[in-house]
C-alpha cells in the first residue's frame, strides 16, 4: 500500500466507517468499504481485507446470537457458496486490474440498487432460491468482496424478518469469508496497518451500536446504500480510466 502513514490512516478510517455502518444497519461493511479498499490496496489486497473484516464482524455478532441460527435453512446457501468461491478467486487472480475494477464497480453498484429495490423473484425462493443465491454470493464474495446482497435478496423473497436474517447472515458471513480467505490467503499489510485495522473494527462496533440507538433503521440503510453506490461508481470510473 502506497502513501506511508497517510495511506494507513485512510485505510483505518475506511474500515472504521465500514464497521460502523455494519453494526448500525446490519449490512454494509463490504458494500461501503470494499470499493475503497480495492482502490487503496489493489483488487487482491482490498477484497481479501474486506473478506477478513467481514468474517471478524460476523464472528463477533454470532457469538451473541448463535441460538437463533437455523442451520438447516442455511446449509444450501453455504454449500452452494463453497462451490463457487474458487471460481471467484480465479477471476480475481486472472482478470487484469483495470477490468477487475470495472467489474467490482458494476457489481457493487448493481448489488446496492437491487437491495434498494428489494427485488422479488420466484427464482430466489425455496431450496432452489437458496442455491442460486448462495452460488451467486460465493462468486461475488471471492471476486469482489460483496457476497451479502444476494443472501439479503434471498431473505427478502423468503419472507424472513430482520430478527431471523441477522444471526443467519452472521453464520453465513463466517463460513463464506473463511472459504474465500482459505482460497486466496490473507492481505499483506504492515504491522501498523494491522493495528489500525484492528482498532478501527473495534471502534466501528462501538460507534455503530451508539448510533443505532439514535438513528431509525430505514434511514441507516439509506445512508449505507448511498455510500455503497458512491463507492461502486468511483471504482467503476477508476477502472474505466485505466483501460
């Protein structure tokens, strides 16, 4: 990562923002942070750091909500994701950087728009819907760091409440991000950068929970998805400029 201490400070701020919105709205770390992390660290470093941070946040949340998990409902999602994670890793390793930035920008922007619209589709219901959503999510998570929207759309189409979705999404986040990291490895950061990332994740948890008590969930989701759109479009423009 270039930029010395200034670049590491920006990295910490991005992770802090991503962690805050995740705890605030229940979604959003990868949507908000992944595009900027990719611009800071490159496609491989940015996506793997997004995977690692998402895994950590999901694991912390799951520690307090695991009793509400529905393993049977999540098994098709997780199995399908495990099958497509290697394909996403292959895409990330072989596609030229500029084209990958364009792809990540398009995926993040499209994912945010689909979540905003709450798309309804028969293909996203039942076991078949779980397989479609899981396969799509595994590919997107490994290639671009944004596997959550496909699972969110499956939950919407399956009629899950927010209380049902959150713990199951946390379990899924642990599993799919662990698979992604096992396939691609960990990001390469300096020791100070690792320290900043760790502190930023902890700070995001505190800030997000404080804000959640003061901001309505609908408004929080609007902020998160607006930031995701801005990040996706910026990444797309960066990629196009390098073609």
